[in-house]
C-alpha cells in the first residue's frame, strides 16, 4: 500500500510517500512545496493545489493521511493554515483517495511513545523507521513522513473494522 502523508502549511507544505508492506515501511519520496510568502494567499493556494496534483499523479498513492486540526493561539495563522489544509483535503478527495487524519499528539505517541516529543525526536524516529542513514529530511517533510508512518501503524486496526480494504 502506497501512503502519502501531508503536513499542510501556508508557506511550506511537507509531503512524504511510503510503501507499507506487511509490517515494514519503505521510503519512496518526500519533499516540501515552497509557497512564495510575498504572493497573495489565493495564489499560494493555487500553487499548492497544482503541486499536490503533480505529486499525486506521479506516485498514485492508495490513501492519504494528513495532520488534523489543532488549536492555535494565533487565530489568523490558524485560519490561513486551515485554507492550506482545505486545499490538501480537496486534492486528496479529487483523486478519490481515502483520507485519514491524525493529531500531532497521535503522531508523536505512535512514533516516539510520548505525546510531548520534540520535532527532533520525531525526525530521528522517522530516520530510524525508514532506514535512512543520514538526517536529510526538512522538518516539514519529516512531519509528513511521520503522519504516513502513523497511518501505517493504524492499518491493522482499520482493516479489522472494515474502514479500509
């Protein structure tokens, strides 16, 4: 099963693609979609839409996993992040992919075993779990891979409850 993880952002959106086979995860591809900060929001969202479409067409994942909404102290930032997240959700839905959402707490607990794990701890576990010798992942791409890995850990439970085939 090919899984794409997406860590949405208004300036950078990370994506990570893994192949889940049996009880193993293999690294396929990852990166960051950089959006021009000086561009109007609508233009950044259009760029995000186009880049995600290219990625989904190239790799044709079986499902998508994305970070769920979390609360922010800055309402404006949260609203802008919500727009980017909406574009990612719509793009996954347009490609008719099952979508699974995981909170930052679920991702950290799944990968590190602690909900208050640091970004560096998550990045380190991504590196170990995907057998990548060097820590070459950007923070946003590492987070996206962590979301994909989290989904792979939930697959046996989802299959038992007929939420995925």
